[in-house]
C-alpha cells in the first residue's frame, strides 16, 4: 500500500472529472453535480474538449491543461478512450483514478483492463475500479460517484463489490439509521483490492469499523493478512455461498469443500466477523462502529416487560452468550428500583411500572458493577411512559456511570415514538434495535470481536519437519511418467518427507521380496496392489488384510496379481505394497484442497460415518499451528469422541494436532505441486500413543 | 367452544365497563375512552355506583340496572370485588367477561381465580383473562382494552400471552406496516384458552391468519387438536425455549427432552409454523395473511441487481427452497425483456437498466407460466427509476396474469421512496420486505404451509397391539413392593404386552433353572443380575455375555451372584435374567417422557455415539402412526445410516416404524402409569429381518 497515493485516491484535495458533461442524465454531468451538491471543498475540474464551462465550473480540454494539482481523476469516458485518459492523468501527476466506465474484464476485455492498470502503475497511480459507482466520503464532503447523495453520516466505512447494492444501501442508511463515513464501490478490482482498502481504512481517522460486501476475493491471502493486522473491527457479508463449484472433485476433501466453508474458515482466521444477511450486516456494523468490545461473558439484561425479557434470554442462548443469574449484591441493589413483584435476577424485570428513574438507577449501577461485562436495555412502549424520556435517562445513566469499556445495546419495541427515541439513541452513540434479539445479537458480535482480539495472541509457529527434496523426487518421478496422481506408496513417501506418521509401507516386486519385507515389518501385514491404473483397489480384489505368516504372504501375492490381471489385463502394475497392519483406533480424516482464492486449505473431521453421513468437518487456510489445530479438534460436532466416550480413554489430541500442523506445512510447501490430498483414515490412539496415517492420496496440480 | 358465547365475548354488540371511572389516568377511564375513540358502534355502559355519567355516557350502579342487553363486560374493579361483579353479570345474562384486573393466580391467588371461573361458567359465561390488557378488533371498531389505539388494520389476528408485548406490538403495527384485525390479550388463561381462541378465529370472517405469542400452554393437546383442524395458517412465537427444566431426569430420554424440542415437535404435528423471533413473527404473519400457499418447489426470482439476486439465492438454499434454472422456454421469453448482458436463468437479472415495463412483462409472463410455483421480485433503488412506479407495475402485472394461487413477495432495498412504495404494495396485498432474504423466507413459509396442508392427508391410524391387563399386572406388582421403577425383566413384560419385539428374557431363581432356560432360548445367551437395588448392572459385575454352554451358564450364575453380593450385600435380588443374545444390528434408541404440557411424548434417535455425543434425536407427541414414524426416521441427521452405508444393506425401516407406532400406543395407553421410559439399544436388522429391543427401562409415575 502506498499511503500517499491512496490518500490522494480516497481523500483528494482536488478532483478532475474526465468526461464531464453539461447534459443532464449523462454520468459525466451527474458526477460533477454530485461533487458540487456534496459541498466538496477542493477544486473540481471538469474535463471536456468541447465545453468551456460545466455547471458553472471552468472546463478544460485535458487534465494536462489544468493549472493546479489533481489528486484524483474520476473517469467516465467510453472504455476505448480510457487508455489515453490514463496516460494524460499520469503525465499530469494524478495520484488515483476512479474509473466508473464499464466495458472491461466484466465483458471479457481483460487485455484492455490489464493495459490501463499497467499504464497507471507505470506512472505510480492506483486505479479504483473500473466498472464502479464511485467513492463517497462524508468527512471529506466528497461524492465522487453517480450515487445520488452522501450517506447518513456515521463512523463505519463500507466497501461494496456490487454497485447497485451500494446505491441502494446509500439510500437505506437514512431509513435504517445506520450511518457511514465512506462508501467505496470496488467493481472489477483490477488494481486496488479489498485488502488494500482494508489496510488504508485501518489508518483512516474517520473510520471505526470496516464493513464489507464481498462476492469473490481475488487475493484471499492478502485480504487475510490485511484483516488480521487491522486494529479495527471488520464485518463482511459474503454473497454467493450457495454457488458451489460444479466441477467434480477428485478427492474426498474436494467434495466436502465449498465456497461457504472455505470463506468461513478464512474469515474466522483473519478475525473478520461474518454477517448472516443484509440486515445483520447493518446491525453488526452499527454495534461495532459505536461500542467497545465485550471483554467477558456476563451479559445483564434490564427490561420493563417479561415477554421481551424472555425473548432476549432465548436469543442470548442462541447467539452464544447464555445468561447467568446476577450475583447477590447486584440483585440486592437492583431490588431497590422495582416493585415487589419485579425480578432482580437476570433478566432484570423492572416491570411495566418502570419509569425514567428506575431505568436510570439500574443502568447506572449495573454498568459500574464489576460483574457486568455488557448490558442490554429493553423497553416495551407503554401508555404511561415516554420513550424519548426513557432514552434520555438511559443515555444519561451511561454517561454518569463513567464506564467506557463495556458495551451497551438497546431495544425499544413500539411505534413511531419508540422509533424516534431509538434514532436519538443512535445519534448519541448507543446502538438501538426494533427487536430484543437484535440487541442481544449486537452484544454477541461485540463479544465475538473481543474473542478475536484475544486469539491474536495465539501461538502461530509452524512445524518445520520438511524434506522438500525427497518429496519433489517422488512427485517428479510420477510426472515423468505423465501421471497426475501418486500411488499410495508414493503419497506415503511424500507424507513421510513432512514428518507424517504413516504405516510402514514398502513396495515388493517379487514374491520373495514380499516375504522378506513382511518379515521385516512384522506380522500381521496388509497387502495391496499398487497400480496407477487401478484406483479402486478393493473392487479389483487387490487388498488382503491380516496376513499372518510367510505362507499367507505367498498366497496373497499370487491371488492379488491374478485378480488384478483379471480386473484389467493391461494395467501397469508397480508391484504389491506390504504394509504394517495398524491396530484399531479412532478414525479421523485429514485432507486438503488448493483453493483458487485462498490457496492450500486443510480439512479435518472424524472418519467413517461421521464424514460420510454427517459431513462433520472443519477447514483452515494454511499455515495451521499446533495451537490452532487443537482448536480445530474442538470445532466438530463429534469433538467429545476425541475426549473419550463410552469408557474409552481420551485420544492423543496433542499428536493429532502436531500431525495437522505437519500436514499444513506439507501442502503449503508443495502448494505448486499438490492440488488435492487425503489422509483417510488416520487412526488416533490413546493419549501418549500417537496417530497412524493408514491410507494416503495425492492429486497433483496440472502443469 | 360455545360459538355464540365467544361471539359475544370477542364481537359484542353491547359492552359494559364494570369499574368505569371519570378520573383520567384510571384504567376504568381509559377503557371507556378507548371504546369511544375507536368509534365502537354498539352501546357502551359505564358501570359505577357513584357516577351518573362518564365521558358523556350515562352510567349505571350495576350491570343489572342497564336497560338493554350486554354481550361483554370489561371488568376493571379490584380483584376482591370481581366475584360479586361476576355474579351480577351472570344474573344480567352477559355472555363474556374481559377481566383486566390482576391479582389472581399470577400472585398466588389460585382459589380466587378458580372461584370466578366456576361462578362464570355456572351462568354460561366465559372469561378472557384475568390479568390482561383487553381485546381489540378493527372490524368491530372495538378497543375494549387499555392499549392506546386500534392496531393498523390487517387480515391477521394476534393472541398474546404477554400484555406488555401486546401494547408494544399495537404501536409497532404502524411502523412495521403489518396490520391486524384483532389483538387479544390472554393473560392467566383461567378459562378461555389459546386453543379456544384458535377454534373461534378459524371461524372468524375477518381473520385470514392466526398469529400467536406463547409463553406456556396449559392444555397442549387441546391446542394441537384445534390447530390441526384449523383451515387457516397459524404462526407461533414460543418464548422461553432456553429455560430448560432444571430437574434431573431419570432416563436418557428425559435428559434429552427440553421445552424447545417438545414444543417444536407439537407445533410441527399440529401444523403450526414456528417463528424464530419477533421480526420473523411479523414477517411470516404478513406473508401468510396476504398470500396463498406455495404448491410446488419452483421459486423464480426476478431482480434488477446481481448483488441482491445472489443474496436471495443464498437465502433460498438456507430456507429450504434451493433455486433451479428456469426451463428453456421461460428463459427464451424472459430474454426479450432485458439487455444482452442480463441473465434469464434464475435469478432472472433484468440489470440496473430495468424500468417499469421490463418488470411488468417479466412478472406477468413468469406468474402465468406453469413451471413457476412462486415468485420473488427484488428491486435495488436506482437514480433512474421511481420505486413507486415499479411497485405499480408489479402490482398491475400480477393482476393481469390472472393468477391467484401462486404467492408473490417483494423486496425493495433503498431509502424513503422504496419504503413508501413497499407500504403501498402491502396495502395492495403484496408482502414487501426491506431485505431480499426476508422475501425469500416469506415464500419459504408459504411453501411450508402448503406442505403442512399436504400432510393433513397422512395416515394417522394407530397400532392396537395392546394387552393392558397384562401390563398393569406387572406395574401393580412393582408398586405393591413400593417401587417406582421396573426391573429390566418387568419392563420387557410391559413392552411385550404392547407388541414390542424384545429379546427373549426370562428370570432364573436357581442355577438349574438358569441352565434349563438357556437351553430353551438357545446359545449363546446373556446373563444379567435383576435387582431393584442394582441400577448399574455392568459396574456391579452383574452382566456376562456370549455364554456358550451349560458349563458357562453355571459359572456365570455363581460369578454374578457373588459379584452382586460384594457390590451391595443387602441388595434385594430377584434372580438372574437369562436372555437371548441378539446378533449385531444398527443401534437405535426409543424413549418417552410424560411432558407436563403435551403428555406422553416419544423420542427416536440413532444409538451409541450418535445419541450420546451428537444428541441426534427427534420427538413426537403421541399418538404416532406408522406413516408418521417413517417420517421421524428421515428427520435425524444420521438418517442415511438407516438407508445403508459403507456397503451395508438398508435397515428394516418398516419394522422400526411399526415398533415406534406400538411404543407410542404403549405410553399413551399407560399415560397414567409411565413417567419415563427407554428402549436402548434397539437393534435394527436388514430389510425384512426386523428389530430387537435389547434393553428396557420404565420409570413409573408417582401416585
């Protein structure tokens, strides 16, 4: 990120509009008018070779004719004229280009798009777009877009990959009462990426929360890095989670991964809160932009109505912040501000008799009590109270408590008077919602944000049991044969090169060699056909287990060979694998895909029926440290099984986490080589007894 | 339900206010004023012994002094005066009493409450309340409550168990633009229940959708019956789903059941849609009150913005209505109403260039095409279009299509202009929402309602393999010994009396008898200690399996006895059970609780780790027919396991369903005897090979 250039792009002191027009209805007219209407205080230079002035401003034939400096140029000329415009801006010393014009990669004109990016970068310029609505900033009084007006002012900034949605959200800020400082349309992301803007907004003094509408990232890892480093909360709505890749997957892991799961993992790892829908994006943005994180689990709810109290209690459980009863001293104090039949437990029910004073007293006391980590205040509109007075009482009590590090959210259920009181609260920095569960969910988001911040201290050191040279030797040998998948024996050799504990497996080419190897490994052994032409080994009669002595080895050798030939006469047979027969353990599966957006991504789940029927798996973008892997083990629904159930001893989670860490190193180090992989099953033994990878599969990247 | 009496209660032609007051601020004043302000057209009779007129109306000392008839009396006098007021109303021939007064069972005055109900019923009157806000009806211009005004007019009617929430919702109808015909506060439900009102609203000409806020039902089965018979959609928000009973459960099933699960099952069985939160209650009510059910799976989405189209696509998958591509002829026609770069697949993207005509043409065509079962129309506010014109175009196109049996929902994302256009749409019968996923969820609700209607034709015939006498003999014998739980042998005798296929189990009192029984059953057998004092048989060394011959029977007999004596010297030992050793099968669990609200309720789940770790179970209020049981089998996450996985043959689902049906008959027939029960494990064999109940447990009701 070049901060000076991006400052010029997003907070310009002077703006040119290349393609400005005097004809109402044209975008070149709308942009100039919007800059004027938004009361932009820098110079506005309309650029049009045929006009002398536009909307009362002097027009110039080219940016090069403008007497003063230009920070940003908004470009609206047809796509064929954009390259020349870019060159002229470069020669003028413009910093940033806001290219509204469409007709680039979105309609297949990838070369034209690459050309203007190259050209701009040569001059040290950055491009926002092309194919965008523009960029808006309340604190700069800048509407450099064809969206009709600046949004309701607020402390969050939104980046949107959909222009139409940005325009609609712009209008919706006024009805929803959720304000933004900046709205940035990002379009084709030919140059400036969402990651770049996250980095820049993290430094922007007028932004307290970064809000994103994402359809698809280009560089997932840059986005993760920028988000992880940000000191401001980030909330993202990812659209298109149901649009799974239609391509058939070559591995088990490939068939279980989808955009939703990989993006979900990446957001979690990058500390990005994921919005569930458009309403939730607004609701969460409001909370994150106005309130501090919630640094503990103790949520207190104050209400004047039992009904909404119960709904909020349900919501607290649903959103992961289950209520606890308030301690005795809290209850004793609160009892003073309610009638006999009220309740001081949690939710605290002041009853319908509650007026301004009771609200104020209980809010002030609760917020200053050390047990309380966050507060939700609910109010049901009554005939006897004035919502605006209740709002003022709540706000005043928060001020008087002196507490600045505990979040508060409010919900008023009622009509127009309540709506107005909630607008007033939001204007005074207190997020307010029309339904009790939304206020609870707002606190849950602030709690989640605090947890993310805590996780930043987690150990992220990576395992380094690498023998890259050995792995590449195996892979290159397979490629030399024109293959794009490794045999089990080869895959295990690659696994071994990265410290993964595979069952001992050697390749016998003769019956005698098989006997010798079996004796060395120790009985019983498993024998399997090894042939790139036979993928379904069991179906071909190519697997024999529990072989107990030399005689059985010889019998199995002959049987497997003859079965294989009967199955496929011209199969290329590498030999027969002689394999240690691992004792029974808890089955798990590890695997990987090379995600087009995020690169090598690891999957973990319980094996057998759990993965096949329940698809009970969890993902991580690599690298994955041992600490992070331990957390993965707890994320699946079947997690208690690793802790030991039905009288079994706990499984060796530490060794399993180490194995995940090594697996992560392997697929990251071999990112250019491995497309997909599975270790299935991996057997996990009792604590201290380790794990064994029983079967291995690697699909290579096409080269 | 006495329809005439309830008509008098909810749609009175003349109303008395007992406790009317001339003093502003008093409830007796507010109610009279509200009746006047709502322009009630029947006679209003203020009753007050000390006033001659109130708010311009002639007042009477008692209802008995009123010259004309009185249908309903609103009672606001203090609780101690209510009994006398009830008697006077009874003598006057009043039909229904709306008792606003509080101070009854909610503060422990159960006798007083029972007394007024008894007294009212003796006169043939019904009581709404006590402890309520009152009753409001737009079509009757009746505000017989202390809520400040009639709600926004609409076609749904709401029953609320929370008075405060009812008042808040009353105001919220105007800001949310969701109208109601009636708002009924139900309070303590001393007499008229939610079930009674559901039955009555089902006959009410001004109600198209019944909307419920429920904290806790009193008679669950009456509610289920009334709801099942209703010909109108019902949507319920159940509050308090997180408040699990804190009492320790005696059975496995008891520990897995909670209010949320049992209510969820009951709602599903009764055809009641369950709202997820307050917003969803409003949203679903709007859809159900205005639109027909969706009688097929084909949802078409029309949009002018790709972004909201993608969000709606995600929502469609999330809410169980995944999108399919429209057929070729639909696409071909739609392609005519969009630019080249639009998309006619599904979602149909008319692009930001879409104006009124394109919307109208594509809506009209789509709705009249036989492939389309339901339509969602999305619109992102743009600078170039007028939301109101788009709304008019959509409405006109729907009219012109002539289609009345396919639902439509709309979402406009934008500001004030869009909000106004959506209000207009709702006023014209088209549900409209501020976010695309809500419009999709509205159609999902209408689809769910259609599925519920289809299910009404399901076979509900009950299994009748009963030998009640035999079961009671076993139970009474145990009770005679002062026990409240049956031994395994006894429980299996009860199970057998209801046709449940238990493993053959007989009780041996001597070693020789054990040998004789084992020979009769056939080896191998299982032997278990039978003692009401030893609940954890395995822990006591009281179980031996896979006993293969007479010698082993004798050894096991001695070993079990001596282990049992070592474990608990004074244990009352009934003998040793000799039991058929069932071959391995898929483990499932059946069980029951006697729910305080719904009575005997059955649970089904996969056994072992599935139930212990994943709690993958499903519930049904009894009775459960074989057809209904088959549907239960498909509801658990592990359902595919019964279909056969990893090369196994499909399990005998038919016999398992029959077993569930018999189990249901048992717990329903013995509802007065059985508190909780488990059949765990039940082994399910291949199709045609049946099931076996291996272990049985029955906890008796305290008497």
